[in-house]
C-alpha cells in the first residue's frame, strides 16, 4: 500500500432543486481547477425560506485530493 498525502478544501454549492444538487454543483465547479479529487465530507446544509417554503439550498463540503509530488 502506498503512502498518500491529501489536502482538503471547503466549498459551498447552491441549488433551488435540493441539497444533493447543491453538492453536485459545488463538485462540478471545483473539478474545473482541482485534480485528483478522492473524497468529500458533508459539513453543513442550509436552506433559505420564501413564503414559508424552502426556496434555496446551500451544501458545504470538504473535498479531499491527492497532493502531487
């Protein structure tokens, strides 16, 4: 088994569709600039109300990726 070194970043995605979609939006955007992503950790989920209904979701995740040599 190889030794690995990882770095984590924390990002927040948003969506009107739901928390899963907010996570996927965040991952899709960060994947444009981060290589070797390996895992994510859900940190926080928030919702925004309008007229007593959830209008908007925000999901914060930590993304772990390999540090290149």
